[in-house]
């Protein structure tokens, strides 16, 4: 995302370097959280594995908490930049539908049109800062779901809670894929814009 931030927000060299490091570490934490959560869900399927499941779920929650803190720092760095009107207009006018179809065709984004539309709304409204803040909010929400389950892992609604956690984590992973794919677009490239007359 460095090229995007450099061209769109004109961050300092130090800011770019710090943002890249923090964002990469946040991505590593998200991947690790998904792995820990998969192990927790596997153990939770067996009644005698709830103790172990709780250990892995707590580890996933910690990883997500770390990712959220890192993303908050990334957001702070992004907020030091300036989104010009030209850049803001570019985000509003991007042909998000065409970009999504392109990603599907390349096999680089998951089939999740509603989640993509949520991503597109954030991008059009707030550019990189809006995307980062939305990503952080989603990360915090998954961590909170895990925390709720950890309070009563053997409760009567445990199975339903685990399914909600699994779905939320899958959405978070998909959102991260959307961000990564959209960041491959050359900043302010007019080829991806919708015609002015077609913007709502």
C-alpha cells in the first residue's frame, strides 16, 4: 500500500516506512488469529475439547487485539497525510463493480458482493483512512465476539456463538483480501473511473 499512500496522501518517508511495518505486522497477526481460531473451533466440536478450545480462542483474541492496536497506529499515520480533492474524487468515482468483477476473474477476491459493497462505501467516503478504520473496527468486533464466548464456552448458546465467530472471522479475512487487491490499482489511474455522468 506504500505506493498508494505516497501518491494519494503524500506521507513522509518515515511515515511510509512505519506504516508499512505496522501494516505488515497487523496482517501477520490477523493470519495467526485465523489459525488459532481454526484450532479452537476444531477442538470445540468435541465436548471434551472445550478447555483446549478456550486456550486457542484466547490466543486468537490476543492476536486480534494486537492487530487492532497496530491498525490504529496505521490509521494515525494515514491521518497525518492530506487527501486532496482530486484524490478524494478518484476514490468516489472508481468503478468498484468492474474492479470486483476483475478480482473475481483473476481469482484474487472471494465471492462476497455485500462485503465488497461495504468496502467500496468506506473507500469512496474516506479513502485509505476510512478503509483502515473500518478494518480495525471489524477486527475489534471479532475479538469481542470471542471474548463473549470465552465468558461461557459451555453455555447453551455456545454453538451459535462459535458459528458467529467463524463467520465474522471469514468476513474479516475476505475484507483483508479486498483491501490487498484494491491496493494493486495504480493510484489515480483514470482507466478505472466511471464516466462523470454515471456517478450517483
